[in-house]
């Protein structure tokens, strides 16, 4: 076998453009496909009965085809630190197909894991095709992660920051930020031009009260600090519940039986609670009057958000993902943060859309230890008005989570590898 070609700027540039464009196309395909299966499930509630069968199918596909790709985002984090870790290209099609299977049957999962793994898998394939060196491969892998996230979420600046903070949350290597920004913006543009449109969030904030620190109401700033503490505790509960569920299901000796039992539990809880509100992404209400991310940030005062909606979403999500279904944690975390923030706002006497938006960013910040990325994410989703409040909460939340996070690979090495 020929040895990899040594570092060459032209090859890196070609790889960067190829990864960004391919990730943009893949992101648009994923967004459109996910919207279709979500509508299909919403229109045909009986599809929930096929959730255990979908889980068995996911296990069969994973066992037969995934190989090391089954480690998902954790594999990407390790490869971003160590160029000798190999990421197979099949990660991209595998995660796309299994995520769509989860959602068509109503599993409570997200899309961030799929977005990052799509970009990472594409980057791995192009790195191998162009025979890049391990150092170049690590750069292109980070760019692919940023491109995938930026394309699917429509937040390119946050995507670039997240790729770097996700790989090394304790000491980020910012030297690759320009390349990640370029990849995320290009992928975002390609995704938009090829029909991948994103949710537009409308933040319904009233006129700010006084007293204020400059243009920022003091009561809103203090409430954001409290929301940061609450969001960190919620993120900690999500991580603990997720690991407990995963370890519990791992005790079942037959791999195919785990998602079968998990799917049956989701079906049973849906019937007991009498609502489909906690299935799927949770961006929009599954049925009229259900809680969702959009309703949490658009309603002040009376709203469909209940006191325990955030907790039920945790239960549904950890059962879904812990039993072997595929998808991401972040969109469910958005739902959890929006609903928890809405409840905290009611207790603190501030506008509920304010802390719903803050909760979205802060719970994600606590769970991922990506403070800067989550603060920028809030701005890209809700506008500059939210910046000071989200920044406070996103900074505080990780302190109440501890060393654990939604990605176990983050905990194994806290110092960057030498360049």
C-alpha cells in the first residue's frame, strides 16, 4: 500500500471544499428526510407500534455493517485528538438510515449526533480518498464535524466552535477555528440552496423592566444566573439517567431484545400518559396543545407547558437512546431546556420565553461543556437580544454538571495532543 502523501496545502483545500459541499448536500437530504418521516409518524399514530421492530432492525444493521462506526460521536472525538484512530466512511450512511428508522417509529431522539457523524463520516472518506496525513486528517475531520452540524442546524458559527470545544472541552485548540468556520458556512450555504430549510424561532419577549444594568434588566440577569444553576442540574440529571438506562439495558444478554423492551416501554408510557408529546424531536407539537420547543419560547403566561414536561422528555429520551435506538441528544435537550426554563421563569416572575430560550442553550452547555458554542448558538437561533442572558447561564451551567457529559470520550483525556 502506498504511504500517505505528506502535508500539502492544496490537498487540504480540496478536501475542505469537498467535505463542506458533500456535508451540505447530506444535511439537506437528512433535513428533508427527517421532516418527511416526522410528518408520516404524526399522521399515522399506529406507527408507534412498530418501534420495537424498528429497534430490532437497527440492531441488525449495526451488528452486520457498522463495526467501529457504532461508537458514533465518541469515535469522532477520539479521532479528532489522535490521528491514528480510524473513522470508517460507512459511519455516514449507517447513522442516517438508523436515525430515520428511529424517528419514523416515534423514538425520542435528536439529530445533532447524526449531523456530526454525517460530516465526520464524509470527512473520513475524503481523507482516505486523498491519502491525507494523520495531521491533515484530524483537521478535515474537525471541519467535517462543523460542516455537518452547521448544515443541519443552520448555526454555522456555533457549529465551528462546537466542533473544537467538543473535541477538547477542557483546553480547546482554537488554531483550527478558521477552517471549521469556512467548512460550516459553506456547508450551511449548500444545504440552504439545495432545499434544507431550518426552523425559524420567534422569541416573544415583552419590553424590558427597570431597574437595569445599562440596557439589561437586573431581574432578567439575576434570573438567568439562577436558570444557569437549574439548567446545570437538569443536564446532570439527564447524563446520570442516560448512563443508568444504558447500563441497565446492557445487562440484557441479547442485543436485539434491548430496543425491543425499550420500544415497548415507550409505547406503554405513551398509553399511560395519554399523550404523544414526548415522542420524536419535539421542535413542533406532535398534536395540537402539546408542549414543544416552539410553543415554549412563543408563549408568555398561559401555555401548554406543564411543570413536569421536561422530566418526562428525559425519561422518554434515555429509554430510547439507552436501549439502542439512534439519533442525537441535543434536540431533546433543547426541549428539556425550553420546558425547564419555562417553569423556572414562572417561579422567578420573569417572561417565560426568556428563560425558555436561555434554558435551551444552558442545558446543552452543561451537557456538552461547550460554553462558548452554546452562547453563540443562542444568538444564532434567537438574535442578539438573548446574548447577555444566555452567556451568563451557559457559563454557569457546566459548573453544576461536573466532569461527566453526554460524550464519554470527552472524559478520557483533558489535554490536547501535540500538533
